[in-house]
C-alpha cells in the first residue's frame, strides 16, 4: 500500500478540509475508525499513543472520546505488541500498512480483519472491519452456497433500493430554489445482483446545489455497501462547502487507504443559481452532454483518475456558464455502453437521442431512457438538468 506523506503534509493547507470533516468522511466509508496520536516524554521520545477519535461503532453512539478509555481498555487496542507497535512503525516511516485477513493478534480480543494504518495529520489513522469467523461444519440447517448467494443478492437489492429508488420523484423545492428543472432516473439491469450506481442532488451552504452521479465497480453486497458509504461520505463532506475537486480528492483518499479495494467513477458538480454557473470535476467518469440551441455535444473532460487507484491523485475543475433553456445530462455508463461499440460511438448515439430537448426535464429523461440501449448487464443512472 502506498504511503500518504503527501496527504499529511497538505493537511495544514487552507485548500484542504478541516480534520474533523475528513474524520467524518472516514467514519462513513470504513466500518471501524480510530485516530491515535503520539505521546512523548520530556526528552521528546515516543512514550505511547492516545486516542483522539473513535468511530460511532466503537463508542456505541456516545459523543466525543469520553468513553474511549473504557473501549481501549476492554479491547486492548493500543497495547504493546499490538496497534501501538504498528502506529510507531507508520509514524516513523510515513508509509501506510495493510494487514489482510484476521487481525486478532493486533486487536486483542476483538474479532477484526483487514487492518489498515496510514499517516494522518501528526498521528496514525486505523481502520478495520468485523471478522467473518471460520466456516462451520456442513449439515442440516446450514446454508449451501447457492442459498447464500441468493441471500446476498436479496440483501444487495434491498440495500440499494433503500438509497436509490427507480423513478423516484425529486423534491421539487430543490430544483425550484435553484432555478432549475431536474429529473432523475435509475434503470435496474434486470438482475438480482445489485450494482454500485447512484445519483444525488442536495443543497450546499450558500445556496448552491450539488449534483452527483457515480458508479462503484462490481455487483452484489460489496459494491452496494461501498456505494452507500461513498454517497454518505460525499454528502457529509459537501456540508463543508468544499469545491467539487476537493470533494473528490478526499473521497479518493478514503477509497485508497481505508476500504477493501473500492474503485469507481464519479462526476460531481456545484451549481451557482445566481451566476447560472456550474463548477465540476470528475474521477474517471464519462463526460456530461450539453443540449443547447438545437445541438447536443459532450463536454471536454478535466483530468481526474477514477477513485481508489492513486492516493496522490489530483482532480482538475472546470467552470461552465449556462443559459436559459440549456440542458445537461449526467449519467452512468450502464445507460449507453454496448460490447460491440466504441465509447465515442455510444456517446454520439446518446447526443442524437437527446435531441430535441423536450418540453420539460421529466419528458426529456423518459425519452432518453426509452431511446438508449445497453447490453452490458449493468444498472444505469441519469440526471437531466434544465436551466429555467
């Protein structure tokens, strides 16, 4: 796992989110989170570590770290020979550490797995998940693999539908307050696997509107759980008023260091109603389509690697001035991809399908979904934004 010294050095920069906001994001994308800071003696030598942050899952919902000492004592989280030694190593080297599989030897009596430790500010951030235990004997009443897969598929579908409901209407006040007409669509792939596609539209501090479409790689419980975590994390970070590029940079940090192989693409825009201006960035995502004056074109792409690949990735941001009657389409690749066609060809087909603009966003969205085809067996999201 790559080190994160560059991130640590930039934490003091005004361009980076405050530490509490980053920790709140990490609580969303990892099951268990702990921040340990060094304690030094009068001569400056390392004497141990103190806990400065624990995820709600470890404090049983209690605020702050008042309950931390009891938790630490009960689980032995920073006992010598365990996490204390890991923290000292990470602090000295500036390199992140990943211990796959069960980590019982490092976490005392805790049933934990996939331990990760990375430099964070002047301390070390730890994440881990609940261990799954060891397989039990087969016999009556024990689920067979096919039954387990069916259960996982049903769970993935229920979890996904709790966040993304097909054809659910958007709160009309969100669009009206921003001077927009917005329609959203989610098209399931027709399988029971569940996927990591999502969209979001939410107000930001100052009256701007955040517009997001994302696609976490994979299918099943793991992909859907990662999607829910990424969506919640982005929502929490957005409350800080950070720029789209900074939101993606922080989300990428969590994906690289603190999740189990999460990768995906996201497009994130911040719309200012007063200026009719959209600032947007993308992490490996397909370009939006702009419908203007009877023509539909894909927008030039700013630089931005997909999430979860390079912890030092930077994200460029561009600004687009919009006019009344302009329409923007944000979408995931499951809307248009075909195995035998190139990306440029399917994007051209989408641009052709997007014309004419239609009387309103709802009618436009319905026509686009009906007129697009994909044979990749993937879910699809579409957000149609029309400027009034």
